[in-house]
C-alpha cells in the first residue's frame, strides 16, 4: 500500500473519515429506544453478532475498561435486555446473553436505520448506487479491522 498521508490519497482518507463520521451521527439519531446510550446499543449489537460473552470479552470487543462494562451490563440487565448466567466451564465467571426483548428492539432499530439509509440512497443515480454497493464489503472489512 502506498503512503496515504500525502496528495490525492490523503484527501481521499480525509473525505472518507469525514463522510463516515457525518453518516454515523445521522444514523445515531435514528434510535428506537432513547433511554439506551450508544455504548449500550453497541454492546447489544456485539452480543447479537457474537452470541454470549463474558463481561471481560465484551469490554475487549467494545474497547472499554472492565469496570465500565460491568456497569453497562448491570444497566442492561436492569432494563431486561440481557441475562447473566453461570459460565459453563468456569463457575467464577458469568456470561452475558441478550434477551428476546433486546432482539426485538435491535430488529426494530435495524429496520428504522435501514429505511433511513434506503431513503438517502434513493437520491443517488444508478452509477453512484452501484459504486456504493461495491464499497459496502470494503467498509465492513474496515469496521472490523
């Protein structure tokens, strides 16, 4: 890969960063449950993708300190969105599992955000939409690096 800090490549990186941040902010405003913080929603999304996890595993995946994740999990449990269960191999630990209520809320949230994005995409021409479709897997890869 070439040096991305100069010239046209640097401008493209800057433009990508700016666009992703603006779009992300707009998507965050398409929330279904205003009582949940973006971090709480992110934890639920991680559980939906990865299945059950210990609070420590969630802290690593979400890039927060373990004590912070303990508080987040406690808030989600109090709201009925996750359950804490004994770890199958290490009884000193707990695993966090999302509830059916969380699954339903995440489905509703995805539907709302997808509809919002679809309404934006309607403003693109066919060539722009084809480019965006082709870029989606690359953006997905970047999101998980």
